[in-house]
C-alpha cells in the first residue's frame, strides 16, 4: 500500500469508509431486529427469526452471483450506487416496523442482503490492486467493518440506555445516508481508472468478451468448476461465512434468553467481539502476510472459531459470553484470507466478481435451509431443555461442527491439489497468469498456471486435462531470474 499513488490510497480509504458506514448501520439492525421480533411476536420469535434469515439468504443467493457477474461487465460502482439506495429504504423499513409493531416491514428490510456489496467491493479492489496491496486492502476493508461494528454497537447500547431503541435505529438510518453520500461522491481517480483499464485488457487477452451474455456466464462458471482447488476453497469459504451468519443472528436472541439481558448489555458483549475483530484484521493479518504464515493463520483461526462457536452452548452469564466472543472476534480473519486467495486466483481472468458471487450464492443457498432449520431447532431446544441445560444450545454445537468440516476441507484441498502451490502469503512473488478458455465456449482444453507456477500439476477434470505450461518470461533481471529459473543461475 505504501507504493500506491496518494489518490489511489485515498480512494481505497473512501471505499473502506463506505463499507464502514454500511457495516455500522447493518450491525445496529442486526441487534435490534431480534429484539423487535421478540417484543412483537412473543413465543413465535425464534420462528420469525428463521424466516428473516431465510429471506436474506434467498435474496443473497439470487442477486450475489447475478450482481457479481454483471459488475464484471458494467462496472462495480454502477451497481453499488442503486444497492446503497435500496439499503437506505430497508433501514427505514426497520424504523417503521418498530414504530408500528409490524413484522412484515422487517421482512422487506431483510431483502437487502449485505453479501451483495461484499461481493462488489472485494471484486472492485482486485481490479486495481495486486499482490501484497490487495491482501492489505482486504485487511483494511474488514478492519473498517469491525471498527464500525464496534462503534455502532456501543453507541447502540448507550442510546438505548439514555433514550430508547428508536434512537439506535435513527443512528442506523443516519449511517445508511452517509454510505449513500460516499458512494455518490467518490469517483475513481485517474490512476485507478488506468489500472482498471489495464485489468480489462488483460482479461480480454485471456478469453473474456465485453458483452454480457449467457455464454460468458457459462464460461465463467466452467472455469470455476473445472479447477478443483479453487472450487474446494470456495465451498470452504461459503461454509465459514454461513456459520458466522447463523452464529451472529442466533447469538443476540440466545444471550437474551440465557442471561435475560437488555439491549445495552448485549451491545457491550458484541462490541467486544467487534473490537477484537478490528484488531486482528489490522494487526494479525498483515503480520501473517509479512512473515509468510497466512495458511497457518487460517487454520488456527478456523480452530479457534470452531471452539468458540461450539462453546456458546456452555455459556450461562454475560461474563462467559464476553470471553467467548472476545476470541471469536480474533478468529474472524479467516473470511478475509479466503477472499484474498479467491481474488488472486481469478482477477486476471476477469471473473473475480462472478466467483465471489458464486461464494455468496453458495452461502445464501445453504442459509435458506439452515436458517429455518436453526430457527426450529433453537425453538425446540429452548422449549425442551430450558435455559439451565447445555442442550438448549445444541444449534451452536452443530454450527461449530460445520466450521470444523470447512477446516478439514481446506487441509484436504491443500494436501491433494496444492502441494506445488506457493505459500498463501507469497502472492506478491507470482508471475502473470490466468485461466483461459476457448473462444467457442467449450470446456477448457488447457490452463495457464495461475499465480505463475501455482498450479504446476496435472489434474483430470471431467475428461479434460489441466496441463502445466511454462510460465511466460517477464523482462526481469538479476536475482529474480535466478529465483524463477534456478537451473540458469550460472
């Protein structure tokens, strides 16, 4: 990031501020919706929460991949502006739902899936940032989410204590207005526009066409499916993201159930998690990249995430929940590492938007069924065992197990397909390369190795063969040639 032009750096910071405003508003809504639901519906609160979760999941599943694919052609900010306006109306609907005690307004508000701007912003950064700058920008983006989450949740608790829940909702409405202002007043500077143009030319050289068509969508999906390593990483990423979504939505209601706490106390606990999340994103992730231990950091974070989510079932007071959420926040660097890995594998081919959209679609498709299932299971567990029983937290045990499965999937993918891949923290040393496909949209007969020699192997995929080919020689001199071609060192 230090080597970026000043105008490009400021543009990255503006995008982080945009994401922070959206995240702050969304965090307040996430806290208030379960409590509004509890006050309005009473004993049916768990069932309504499941419906709200599934509504968001359906919208995210449909519009994430479509939005990501369209953003690959029409531009990221072209789609970001109308979504931000729609998000403003969704927050306004939650304010009206609290005032009129109408849950159907919340149902409308849950259609604004936050996975859509996540896909757009991640793909946008991968368009004009590369190597270490891309990884660092993801750390800043996630750090802004955590910082905004921390600030918003604490302010939510303070406003609720001093005034009312409506004051917290008005803060969420104000932040959504700020996000709309930023996205409307932040055009890309010339340096970023030049980088975007170069990335578009690079994608065209690897088979991408300029027109939006069904054939281009099929081509993009084929490229994702044909690479088993990329596909497994996408599935693992979506599994972890789904577990986080389920945990966060169930956690507010579950803390209220176990501790009989009010909005203020719950906000402080969640604010602690947001603090550790911000700290880990801004400190731990850059350190992991600097010392080339990103993959080990990923495995450690997944292990901590599994233990924390599973142990939610054994928490019975605010102190217990505070300790668990503290460590859970530190483990949330895992999604950022996944996103950076996926972006560097696909950005040169011009399919980063649709790939990240596929991840969000996988997440939300599974969430459609998981949300209703977890809602029913939580209602049954609380009714059958009571708040003093460990088994009333059975949904958290199951949710934590899914994180463990994702960790095993990553280990398998790395051992089976990534033996000759460069370490996860060494993307800045790669050669230029990308996925390619034939112009007739047939299954790819061959691939150029991604990230240089990252995929220097033979893999049979649906009777097609992925062949390792010599990487294109760049006009490098001196030690770089020795590093990439040790046989020519003399």
